[in-house]
């Protein structure tokens, strides 16, 4: 069971935990944008997710009849419990999986509205960690007064029988692997790294690895809903948590209560397409950062006359320097700042514009003083590397879920090379690395069981879909797409930067969502906030 340390609560680390749609080694992606050629398969309209029968099958009755035995969590104000779900829903008698659940009871005053489940995304982010560190104490007081705040770590994640793949030193080596190979030798090293990662995951949990899909996690949430005594599921999901929540609505439209899907994903896109569009999203976010940076006197990417394009070229040139000569960091374990670590450090800060000053300082130290400590710290926050050199299982679960949910973006290095121009056009700074990062699922020990599909959830109550116009990890077009698929969606738009919108400083967004959660009144479809 779960033995890892709690998440570090840096400003950037908190933002990533609060809403993570991770690109390494998962959330892989797209093949094309407008103006580029796409495969026939990607031009086909994805089928719609079919709802499950309304009645509970007799073979699942014992799971739905569970009553949680709440106990002290060791965190003031929170209670914990363990529930069971079938490892394989197709064969409920083949064994169980244990799901870790936590709650903070409604504080009052006011009529209790039931439970409000929360999920921070990933896939692989700990919902319980998020509940205890933020949602259970930081959500609006009126919401916490009337809802029991609840979280369940999805199967394979954190406290719910976590998938493990590599130890700390092995993961250090993995994160340092060059993801912009210059020749066949470097390509071979990257492929070997992906294979070792996959083999480690397969050796740790060969049975579990076949049953950590988003569909199975959504079905688990329905068991949790029943165990909590709620007729309908009320839910706030961020980033990948929107895919989980939308999947729940698609499977159980009659049981979908008040659902908020913030930083939405588009479930109809195949893996390659997802990754390409996410690459565009990070380029959009970098452009916003660069425009802000060059207006500051201490920006290492240029001055007030420097265009975002030139700032990107300056950053890419720095990455190329690190590819040849990693920078010292003073790290206790002797790690230097490689191109791959620096790239992830920059990407980590794209999730939250509040981290831009920290990124500017880290880039200045690295580019002007040859000190890579700041960028290494940002990279460690993204990967959830603890001070003792160990990692949470975030990245392991991330790959396990993504590689099961969709067929791989690429099957071979040659396929990556063929579409590199598309990725580099999508982002001159990040495109090459993100294209190669999309190769990881090609070597996964378990074949994908899912496929891209639209989610309509016909008959569901109004669902609020939230999109941020310059979101780096879940591009705004994904929110528009999901809102267009869900039959009862209300699209709520935040015109701004950063990943997700709820609780990030917009009183307009927060008021609309709070009103929906407390009164059941959704915002008008198309409402925009800034």
C-alpha cells in the first residue's frame, strides 16, 4: 500500500497537484493541425461512449452495499476509509482492489447537500493529497459548509494500490534521458529508457496494469457514491479529472449530479492528436510568458524589443547548449541540469502564471550564471521528486492509465521522425521533445483497452465545462469540444493564463461555480470571465 511522503507544497508544486494534465510520460497526442495531413482513422468521427444499464448487476451488489468504516487519517479534521471494487468488472469474482477514500464532513450551517468528490487530474494525481492539502481547507467556506468534501485515489494511484515502476536512482536516470536524440545511438538510448520504464511497471503489477483505465476508475466512483449514501454524484474534476468526470456522466447519466469539469479534455481525440494540440497549448503559454518576461529588466530571454519568437529561439539555443554541456546544480546527489530536465522545468512553470517570476529567476541563474539549481527544482516539482531522492507514483500511474486508455501515439522512432515538422511547427521550443516523449506507450507491456470516443451523457443534469483561453496543458479548444459533445453542457470561459480557472483569482468564475454547486443553477452557456 501507499508508503510515500506527502507532496511538497511549493507554489508551483501546489499548482501542479491542483490540476495536472501531464505530458511526460503520458497525455500523448495529436497528429495534425489545420494545414497538415491526417490519417484516415483520425478523420473518422469517434463513436459515443454507451451508458451502462441503470440497474446494478447482481454480481456487483456486494460492492454497492459496502458501508465505509471511517477512521482517523492522522490529519486533523479528516477521516479515512477503505472500500473494495472488483479488479475486473467483466469478472467480479476474480479478485478485489482496495480504494482509499477520505472525507472532511460538512461544517454547517445550512442544509447538507451530500458529498462533493474532487479529483486534481494527472492521471496519477492523489485526490486524497489534494483534498487534505487544498480542497478540504481551501474551497469556499460556503461549499465546505454544506458538502462533505470527499476524495478517492483512483486505482493504481497513491494510496489505492499504487503502480510502481522504478526506484529513485532509476527514475533520476529516466528523467535525464535525452528526449531530442541527434542520431541513432541517442535514439536507441531513449527507446531503451522507455522499455526499462515499461518493464518495471509490468514487473511490479502485471494484473493491476490491465485494469487501471479511466472507465474502470469511473465505475469505482459509482461504488463510492453508493457507499456514501448519495443518490447522485456531485463532483469537481480538474484537467484529467474532467475526462474522469465526463466518463462517469457518460456511463451513468441518470446518476450525474452537479459536475464541474475545469480545464477540460477532449475524449474524442486519438493519442497523437492530443499530444500535438497540447504542444500547441504549451507554445501559446510560452508566448504569453515571453511577452511578460521581456518587459522586465531582468529577463534573460531578451529586452522590450524582443519578439516572443526570438525569445523562444534564445531559449532553444540554451537548451541546445545544455544538450552538449549540462549545467552544475549543487545537487546533493550529483545531478546536473540536462536539456531534458531544463525543458520540464520551464514547462512546469507554464501551468501557473504565478510561477513566472520564479521561472525568470531560474532562467537568469542558469543562462547567465551557469547555475541550474532553480530549473532543477522546478523539474523536481513537476516529477514529484522528494528531498530524499524518492518519487511519488504520479508518473508511474500517469503512464499506466494513459497507455491503457488509448492506443500509442507512435509505434516506432521512424513514425516520430515523419511528424517532427508538425510538432516543431506547433512549438519551435518544445515540439521536438514532446514528439519524442509521445513514443513511450509504444513499448508498454499491456495493450490499450480504450479508444477515443465522444461522450454525450444524454439525460444528464446540466454539467459545467470550464476552459481557460491560454491554458497550456488542456487547450481551450478541448473545452469547446467537450461542451459540444455533452448534451447538457454549459461552457464557462476564463479569458486568461494558467491551467484551470476555479479558485485561481477570478471572482466571476468562482461565483458562477459556487452558485451552481450550492443552488444547482448553472451559468448561462457561453458565459465569459476575465
